[in-house]
């Protein structure tokens, strides 16, 4: 782990202070962890954005330097302005490199499913990350999941993902990752046809009671004759 970003201790707090920090191109942050006293910091906004856009994203391990001290950390969470998408605040968590941590790792589907290529289905990517436990240095960028052999109505579950040694699956093993389904249009078309038939039956005019009565009397007269 060679990435080191500088930090400063934060002494000013509140909305106005945080606004001024962000206006200067920096970002308010807080560092915490197990048996670690919370430490308010100021980071360069470009450094945080660079980490978020990297291949590992939130799972990126790096160090923050504060004077002559360096600490192993990860970004635990960030606050984003829903209107401007601007990063407003970052939570960092201090990491012990010899202790297992729990992280979410993205899934990448590989190949074209047989059920899509040959049977006219489509693939429904239902679960896009797995929760696992491992040592910090073992965190993978992603899990590659091959869907080539999937046929119509078949699925791949979390338990089907081959995990590297030392990585423990926390996600429920039966969780469906990907499923090959019938195209939505076919389902809709079948449902529409069924509704039209039922509607036609329901819309058929009922025989008026007067006509029923006249027909019954006529049948009775013919029987007497």
C-alpha cells in the first residue's frame, strides 16, 4: 500500500466552517476506529474524489499523514449533495492490517448466457455485490462471474461464486446473482391476450328476461301440441 494523502487536524466546526473548508478545495472528514479516539481532519477534495473513482473505490486502502504520523485507513462513507453531487464530508476508518474486515465487493458478469444467445431470454443482474470478510490486503477489485452456461430460467447464486483462499462469504448463499428470464414483452403479450378473452366473455350481452319468458312459453305450447 503506497498511497499516502496529507491531512490536517480540523479545529473549526459547524456548517459555516465546513462551507469555508469546501470553498478552499478541501473536505471536512473524521477518522475513527476500534479503540481509536475520533479525530476530525481536513483532506484535499481531489484526493478523496480520486480514491472514490479508483478501481477499488471505497475498498481502497491508503494512509493519511498527520505531521510525522501515518495511519492505515479506508473510506467508510461519504456525504453527497443530492442536487449537485458534490462530496460534502468523508468518514475514514482506521484499519489494522492483521485483522479481518467486512467489505462489499462488486460483481462483474463475464460471457454471454446460452439462454440469451440461443433461447431468446434476457439476463437479470439481480445482486451486484457480495459481502465478504478478509484481511485488508486480500480485498479483490471485483468477483468475475461466468454466466456462459446459464439457460432459460436458470440462475447463479452467491454460493456459486468461487472465492479466493482466505475470503469468507457473508452474503446469504442462496442470494440470486443473475437469472435468465423470458423477455418481458412476451409475458405482457400473453397477459393481454388472456385479459381480452376474459373481457370478451364478460362483455357478451345477457339474454333479456322477456325473451327468455317468451321462449319458455313457446316451448311449453309446442309440447302440448
